């Protein structure tokens, strides 16, 4: 599967919620909500790669895998 942020080939991690979890070699591991995915498809949005990676880096020390919600996604395009 392609990374939602940078389009690099990434591994999808099995998940049990309304989100996809990816492990990207360039962006790191993150979750993206089903609502955010739907918004990206509907509006043909693209992430600002540098901004999204910066946000992920700021979240990755918290002990949980960062979740990109629809609200967060809208700030990272």
C-alpha cells in the first residue's frame, strides 16, 4: 500500500478500528482515520509532506501511534 503522506510503498499494519495503520520507511508508523481518508478522496487532497512529517515527529514520543484525524488532516494539506 502507498503511504498517504508521501506515496512511498509502505506496509499496512492490521487494525481493528475505523482507520488504516501504515508503517512507512520514510514517514514512520501512523494511523489515519476512515473519515480523513474519505475527505482526501472526495476533495483530491494531498498532504504537505514536510508539514505532515514534522507533525508525526512531534507526536512519536508519546508512547502511542499517532492518529491523523480528519481535523488534523485538514491542517496538513
